[in-house]
């Protein structure tokens, strides 16, 4: 079933499953020390969600090499995680003291990264996602390493007002993370989100996201067929992920502005990096299979100039 304007989800349904899958791959990458990332909270969070083989992969009970596609995904997510980790670290090292994580899912950066004592980390996601993650981490005895303000809000609602109400100061620079988010937004919602970020950002603010391209209906058919082929290969090896979500149904087709171009038109200075460039920088082999299976994704970081 495809997306509708009023849909909701938790971490075991719809778009929420993708957050669980990303955390599963962070757990695999952490155990294998891929790209030097370390997320000790990924495995217990995925286990707490409790989706079949997702939890077993996260715990290392199934070897990721048993399904080549999973191994490739773990490599890709490791590079992506390192990109965003480095972005955040560089931003706070430059003096930025507000970090906003949009659609945070099972992101545990507020708990696992090194933070100066005066940084405030804001996390926004669906109320049930925020509640689950906060409660699970508290049950584990985990405490945030920064001042941590969670905001349970749907990004289709007035999230800028909720962010301000939580203490966000739009007169001071901020670092914005929109990791793995834009592709799940309708094209017009993507532009509105970027407009809101620009409106809330003081000069010197930074943003990191993916430079999402237009997705056609034919692209969605191809993605769906590819995922069905992968699922079939996993089942042939006795691997049942325990949830049947067609990722293609979560995307929105239609002409979409490239985020880099759109932000540049609003005064941001973008820098683009491809997956293959990140793989090389992090000392990872970027095989043709990895890039052909999941695309040579282009990541974007940008800084806002004077208005």
C-alpha cells in the first residue's frame, strides 16, 4: 500500500521500517568496524523493535555475508553514517551550538558522539518514534552526551513552531541533519522543508542531506522489481526479514528540485560528494556491484552565507 497524506507509522511499519533497517546496517557495520563508525545503541534498539531477521542480523546471529545484498547495504550505510558523523563533528568544532536532527528515527548521535558541554541537540520525529527510542535508551541506562531536546511532531505539521517552543534560537547558527529524508517527501514538501530550514537559519548555519533526484513512475517499478528479486534470493537462503514493505511504495514520483540547486538559490553554498568518493576517502572498496545495486548516491553539505 502506497503513502497517503495522513499516514502515520511506528518503527515496524511503513517509512519507520526503513529507520530500523538503517540501524540494523549500522549495527552490522559497527561490529565489522566498517568506515570506522561506532554505534553501540543500534543493535539494542533494533532488537527492541523486534522485527524478525532485522534483530537477528543486528545481533550478529546471521552473518551479513549470507546475503550479499545485506553486506552491500551495510557498506553503503556505513559510508553514509560516517559522512553525517563527520558533518556534525565539524559543525560543532566550528562553534555551532545548535544541532537539529529531522526525522531522527533510531539515530543515536545525541548519545554516542563527542559533544561540547554547551551544545543543544534537537530531535524531531513522529511522537511514537520519539517515545519508543527515548524509553528504550533509558531502559538501557543510556544518557545523552549533550543537552538533548526531543520533539514528537509530524514534519507535515507546524514543526518550526514546535522547534522554537523547545528553545531553538533562529538568530544563532545551527547544523541541520536531514539524513535519508528527502526521498520520502513529495517534491513540493521537500521544497517547503528546505524553505523552512532557510527561514530558521542564521548566517553560518550548515545543512547535510542527500541531493535527491527526480523519481519517475518507471523508476518505482524498477525499484520494486529489484527489491522483490532481493527478497526472493533471501528466502531461497532461508532468510525471512519478517516484514513485507515495498520500499518503492514509500517514494513519491514527479519532477523534483535537486536540493543543491534549490538551496543555492536561497543563499546556501553547497558541496557535493558521491558514495564512490566517500568509499575511497574512508578506505572502503567501492565495487561496481555496490554502486549499481544502490546507486552512486550524491551527498550534500551546505553553508548559509550572509543574507
